[in-house]
């Protein structure tokens, strides 16, 4: 098929870097055409609100690039970071009338949006799409349980190392690196030190101290305030108390 004869929305989907890994990767060409009829791309700058918790759910989205920060708001107004989404994660919860969390662009973000009602209609119509969403839900449940372990039992060093391994693995996934270890990784920190501390249940001073410790030991290189290099993910995974090839 020649790209030159594709309508612009289909051409954009054909060239999407995350299509095969996203929920729409389970759809065939005819189904993708249906999805494109309702899809819209949005670009957001860091700090911009994507959706507010408890507001009526108006759309779902695939993260195409960048990092999305998820928070929950307590009755007294306090907020807690409860998760991060990266390319090609799915944003929103199907079959819920309200948004489950407050979503904010932690970095500059591009998302592919689908109107709530129209997308749920496609879910009911296409079993493969429904199965992919179910798999993603189970993955999120596993990730939530792993994070409960991190917050409840891991040391400060293991917490910071686990967070860096999360980013390292995502970087390798996005760059389509072969799943072999040891291997280097490079990424930009999507969170400030304050947000990292909030996410990991630590103080800002502890986060900074642990980053310095990992740098001194040669486990990471901090090129500037945000750019981090991991020369050997296997060594960092060992410090984090993880298998180096864990998903």
C-alpha cells in the first residue's frame, strides 16, 4: 500500500511509532479505519491538565510520547502521585462514568484521544480490542502490587533504583532494543526531585542522596539535571532487588 494515497488520519496511524504496542495493535486494517474515524491527536506541554479525577469521563487516550503523571485527590485537597504512564500506555478506564484519577502532562506529551461513548462502542464490537484492554488492566494490577511492595518493604536505595529501572526499561522498549542484558539505557527524568520523593514515599534529601550514591558507584551517570545514563541495567536491577529482564 502506497502511503501517498492514504487519507491523512490513516497515514498518521500507519506511521505511529507505538501502534503495534498500543491497544489498537490488536485491530486489523478495517477496524483501524473505524478507530481513525473517531481518533484525534493532542499535544500538551508539561504541567498541562489532561483530565480531572471525578469529572465525567469524556475520552480515553493512548500515550504516543512523553510521560503522564497520575494523582489522586483526598477529601482535604491533598494529592498523592499514584502512577506514571508512558508510551504506549492507555489513559482512562473503560466502563466508568468518571475519570479515575487526575492526569497531568509531566513532560511534553502527545496523546491519541478517543471519545468515551464511541470508543466503548468499538470495545463491545471488537473482541480483540476488548482482550487487549483486559490484558492492560491485568498489567496495571501487577504493577500496582509491585509498587505496594516497593513502598512497604524496600529500602530507600532500592526504591530509587527501582524507579530508575522502570524508566530504563521503558526507554529500551520505546527504542525497540533487544531484550538482552546487560545493556545501556539513557532517558530523561520525567519528574522533579519533589515529585520523585512523593512518588517513592521519601524525602527530597533522601532522593538526592541516593542519586548521588548511585552516581558515585558508577551505576548511573547524570549528564545534566534530568538526563540519566545507565551503563549496565543488570547491575542496577540487582541493587533494585529485581530480575534484570523483569517486565
